[in-house]
C-alpha cells in the first residue's frame, strides 16, 4: 500500500471515476453526526483563511506570510480497477465511500449556490470537481466522479443532475444535498463586515480545492482488497479519542528508560477507565463521551486555540510533540490533575457560587467558558484566592445571563473567550481584574456586557416567554426566589421540576375579559402583557394544569393553598382583588431590579 496526502483538487480535479463496490453498504451518513460537522469544519477553515489574509496584508512588503495549514478530513483506500484505453480512469473505493459521496454532494451544492449568486467562475471551478470531461464519457453515468453502490445510483443521479422531485420518499443522499444547499444559502445571506459575495465564494472555493485534504491509500498488486475492507470495517466498539491518547502516551512513556508504567497508570490513568468518563453527555445537539469534552476543553486551555471535537487526538499528539511539552510522565500527571478539577465541576456544594455558575453554563448550553474555569480552578490559593476566583465567576455569569436576557448573539463566543483565555494565562493571579477588563472593553456585538438600561428596556417592554428558552426563565425566576429569602426564612431548597405559570393565562379571553370586550386596543394590550416577565411565576408541575385558565378569584386561593414560594406569597398578599396590565408592568419593574442586583452590570460598584 502507498499512502499520500492529497487535496480535493488532486483527487477530483482529474477525469476519474471512484466506484463503490457492490458488497459495500449504501449511503448512511446523517446530518448531526456527519453533515453538520463537515460544514462546521469548512467554515472554520474559511475563517482561518480570512485571518491569514489579514495578517499577510498587514505584514511588511516582501515578507513571506506563514503557510496556512491544511485541514484533514480523514483517509480513503482505493484500488485500481480495469478500464478501457481512452476512457475515464476508474478506481474502486475500498474504504471511504461515505466520505467521498458526502464531499461530492457538498461540492455540487456549493456550485449550485455559487451560480445562483452570479459567482460563475467559482461555480465552474467547483463543478469541475464533480463532473468529468464530456468528450471522454461513453456512458452518461461516466460523467460522475463518484459512482455509488446500486441502491443509491438513481437518487445520486437525480440529485447531481438537479432533476425534479418525482414524489418518491427522499433518501439520505437527497437529504444531504438539500441540507448543504440550505446551509450554504444561510451562510451566503449572513452579513459579513462589508465582504462582497464574490470574495466569500472565492474563499470557499479555495478552501474546498486546496485546503481540504484526505490521506489517500492506494493498494498495490497483490493486496487483497476484500480482506483489507473487512479489516477496516470490522465490527466492534469504536475507539474514543481518549483511548487513542492513552495508547500514545503509554507508548512514549515505555520508550523512556526508568519510567514505572504500572505506577503511572495506577496513580494517574486508572480513573479514566471508569464509566464516568465514557458516559455520553449532551453538547449542543450532539451527545459525546464526557472524556472527549474534557479533552477538548483541556486542549483549548493549553493551546489557547479553538479545538474541534473531531480532531482531538491529532491536536493532542501535536501538542505533546512540541519541544517545550516536557517529559511524557509530567504531561500525564498534569492531564490527570486537570481531569480531577474538571470532574469537581459536577460536585460543587449546593448553594455555592461555583454550583450556581456551572448550573448556569448547563442551562445556557455554553461550554465555551469551561477552559477559563479550568485555568481559574487549577491555581493554588497563593496565586489566586478563592474570593478572587469567585469574583471572576460572578463576572462571567453576569455577562452571560445579561446577554441571554437581552437576546444578544452567541456567535463568536468561542473567539471572545479565547482572547480572554490568552490574557488570563499570561497573569492568572490577577484573573478577576483581567476578566473585568475584557468583559468591559469589548465593542463587538459578540462581547458587549449589557448595561442596566439595556436590561430594563428589554425586560420591562418586551415578551420574555416565547423569546427565551423556558429552562432559562425557570433559572432566572428561581434565582429571584432565592434572593427574596432572608436569614429569617426557612432554609428550604427549591423543589425540583418547577414550571412556568402565567398568572394572567395565555387563554385569558374566557375568564379574564376586557371591558368593553370588543375594544381592539385593550385586547391587543392584554395580549402584549401575557408573556411579560411580570406575569410569570413558578409552580409545581402538578399545580400548573390545575390552575389552568381560571379567573383570578379562583386562581389566587389555589396559589395560596398550595404554594410556599415567596414569589407567589407576594402575588397573593399584594394583589387580593386585581391582576391586570398595570400590575404586570409594576411587577416586571420589580423583578427586573432583582435581576440587576443578582447579576450586576459592567458599571456596578460591586466590582470596585
């Protein structure tokens, strides 16, 4: 076998047919696990290309810009197949048919979207990666660079030729193509700081043709293709990234004379063999082993660079292969120590600053702050006191919660936190001051820390329910409930499973009529108030449907009978007769003031 790294323009640029043998399975790749990660990878490389071009433009004249590293998409195994002289060269895909098919669908979609945006040159360059020279085509199907197994040929042909839908159920091939078209259209429609559409598609085309690469393994005469296929696709549990890391570090440790491997394993690696690290946890739309999430955040902390979930092992290997990485035993000990810190994030005591912070990250689904948390928690008290660490967490929590409530974008959070991480690593002993400066100083939409006035404007005049995820509203109302309690209150934890209740119900028309009932302005005003902060409270899941759309004289006694929350006690005590738009506005303002105190803003004196 011969292995070589090749760009897509070398793989698909020539006239060739990559044919999937009949014994292979049909196309089965899916959106969440394959198509979305591929598109995310392409976007990251486009962004890296943009940064490299900015650096090159700012460099002194005549200087040589650093080369942009390629992005590897995996490996394929090919075997030369017999073909007639003068016809298109043909190769059998022994391994990698899913990858090659997906790339063809993506490139075809990119060509179509480029053409629709009048980027004809880019559309032609991309089309050349999916279609062979028509003068060499004998059979019409020879035009396709990749030719799938039998069951997929009809949908592949109709998809690549943009044939009209014949009413049949869509296959994975057609769904993949539709996904890429939709994703590319959305990307093309995004505002991008004045960069014109032609430049954007030029960058996309350059990335696809030159910067995406595969490891191509060509079989030689005498290699048994069937045995190789069976070996590569043998059934069994897939290796996690941490399994590969373990194999690498202990191979290197074994090569170091005098290293006690048994001791290194028992003292520092054995905890990774527990089910805790192999348990799947949710990240965004995907489930991943907890060990891979830790590895991703650890590598981000170490390198201060964004680390993709699909390149953990190679990034780890490169990281420990640098001249400054140190002895492998020290790396394992540091890795193990940081893993204990990461595990402690799940074990913080109830009611603590730390517990509230990590619960907030979970509810907001914002794990990009975890590398910063790792830096904070790995410092000893002589470097960073517990008080300053908690102050740092409070700042980050306020920044994240206020942005969530104001519905500010989460786009580019990764880049913002990486900039903060770099500054933090340079002087961890002053973490709170550094984080405060970073959070206060960012002018970009992805970094603004909302002021009190901005938070008030949103919470007092716009809907909260329906605009903010319900788990996040429950988190905010639960925090307000906690802030209402004093040292004279009973120390009772909040019950689990609290749900949001509209005091003025969503179906208000039957029992909460306006007067006169046909006044359109009054009806519209009431509708505007239903989902406001001031109309929301917390009740148990069982009490929620029991209250339903009941009128206030019925609903108030039920709340009084069953709820002990201070949120509800104040509603009951302060509004015995009436609950209307004026009350909702007043309560929205009151709850907003609680929120501003719970999560102080950038100019708050508490940070001074």
